[in-house]
């Protein structure tokens, strides 16, 4: 197991369950210490910085909730706690969640669903290696994150492809973090498609004083600025053929010459290029140099569009909600169940960038704490109704479940207050919890 893998602590006395969970954690790329009782776990937690603790409630000698309570007083701040049990009650779950537990799962549970929760909690952990967890929770983005450490060690030139707005620069930044480690190496990004062709050479390679009208002083280009670090050339497919020749020479020789200068200046950097265009097709059409294509296409990372990784949509929305709250000093807003459905149904042609703008717009325009679907989309852009492809009863049940979970969370799972807010009796509310399989681990 890679020493840099996120480290979990499992407290479970059931042999079969413990072995099964440990095997799955290792397959998913996590390191795991398994303890069969609370006393051993307490000693280990005091020595190690775990990103997450998964504990059964019923343990020999000391129960999981007793261990949790003891740790609250002796070992703050605690890593996130996820409790699993076959004997828990709603009251127990509410008590643990109110005192800081991250989640509460009743047996039997879906192991895939547990892994999603674990990845979400690890991503939010202050101990997390952000380059490994900050890209998304979908399988495709976790696979990309898992590639970064090896690429940082062995690849000096990388090509990132994907539609506009999928997060190519974000991946480049995470890769640079792996390359730089704890050292302060520069990361310089430039959008080649946003710079006038006449100015692009000077932007890349710099210029000497007097090289052209307005060049009143010497200026270093981005190759020199990124020396010792990482240069990110976005939209490289927008370069003219003439500019491609000059770029190829700089990449091959690892030297540049400033505009108006004669001295070859050596540069030592990692180069990451990105494009939303099909460079191979451009080569066939004569619009992109074949020799440059093979020079930058040593390693290629393709980032899927957001519509192909729906698991990331609500996770990313949560990140953007948190950012908005921090930026404006406000309480974090939440999504109405209907808004979540709309986010999941919308095709996101603008990908992550469009999602971020939608969330920011909704936060600004909504005075309350709950964001409705209408606030997320401009008029006429709301996704097709979520019931398309589902029968009516299935859609209505899904909406009812989300609505009830949202109400429960807003009222801290106080059954009386929640029932009053929903306009139903406590008995009716309990019946709906059983019918819709709602428990404190449910998300809106």
C-alpha cells in the first residue's frame, strides 16, 4: 500500500465484516488499520493522524459511542466519524450526529454507497492531500487523481484534453502541487487563445527593451517566469502554424530567445498543454504541426465532460456553496430537493465552469438559505422534468423523500417540529420514514 494513501481507522469486532471492509478499502486505494475493540483503537488514534474513523456501535468492553464521547474530551479535534450498526435507533443516531459524528449507517448497507460517503468525508478532511481528493468523487476523476503522483515523477510534458470548462487548469494545478511538493516553485498559466497573435511570441518568450513600439523595458515571458516550476499553456490548438514552429523549438531545446534579443536562455520546467480541440484531426487537416503534436502528446489526460460524471455534480455544487459562504461571510446555503434534481438532469454544456456560475448566481439572487431550481438557471434553461424516463409514482416518491429529508435536517431531526412544518402527524411522519427508507444518514 502506498504510504501516501489516505489512512483510515476501522473499529469492528465482526471478523467477516472487518475483512470485507478492509479488502474493499485497500482496493479503493486507502490504507486501513483494523481494530477489534475500542481500547486498541483509542491507543492507535492517539498515535496516528487518521483521515476518517469507521466504527461499529456494538463493541466488546466499550461501545463505539462511549469511545467517541471519550475522544471528544481527550483528543480534539477529531477526524470524521462514521458509525455502522445493526442495532441503532433514530434517537441514538441523532444524538451522535448532534455531537459531531459525520454519518450513521445501519446494517445491512450498500458498500458502494459507503465508499461514496468515505470519499466525500476524506475530501473534506483537513489532513487530506488536496491533489488527491480535490478533483471530484466520480470514478473517472479519482482515476485521474491517482495518476498524478506518478506523472509528477516521470513526465515532463503532458497534454490535457477535454471540453471547455471541464477543469483542465484545475488538474494542471493539482499536478503542479505533486511536482512541487512543499517547495515554492512557480505555476504560470496562459491562455494562448486569448492573446493576439502579434503579442503571443512576446508573452511566451519575453522581449528586450526597444524590441518594438511600446517596449520601454525588458520583460520576461512566461517560459522564464515558470523556470524551475510548471508552465501551463491552455488552448494550445489556437496557435498559428508559425507560432507552433517557435514553440516546438523552445520545447526541444529547452531554451528561449526574447523578442529583439540574440542570447539563448535555458529554461528548466514541466510543461502542461491543454486544448478542447481534436489535435489529431487538426494534424490531418494541416492545421497543427505533426512534430509538435507528438512532442506534447507523450502523456495525455482526458477529462470527461460533467454530463458523463454525474457523481461529481452535487459534490461540486457543495464545494461552490462553501466557497460562496466563505467569500461573503454568510451562512452556507443549501439546495432544495427540486434544485438537486434539476442540477442532475441538466446536460451542462459549459461543464464545471457553468455549474460554478449557476451556484454563485443563485447564492447572490436568493435572500434565504435554500436555493430553488429557478434561481440556478436563467429563464428557459431549467432541465427537462426529472420524471422523464421514470413513471409518475417513482418520480413523486423521489420528490417526497427528498422533501422530507430536507425538512428533517432543517429541524435537527426533531420529529415533532418536522411533522408540524410538514403539516402531518408524528405517526404519519414515522410511517413515511419507514416507507421511504429514511434514516439520519440520508442526504436531501
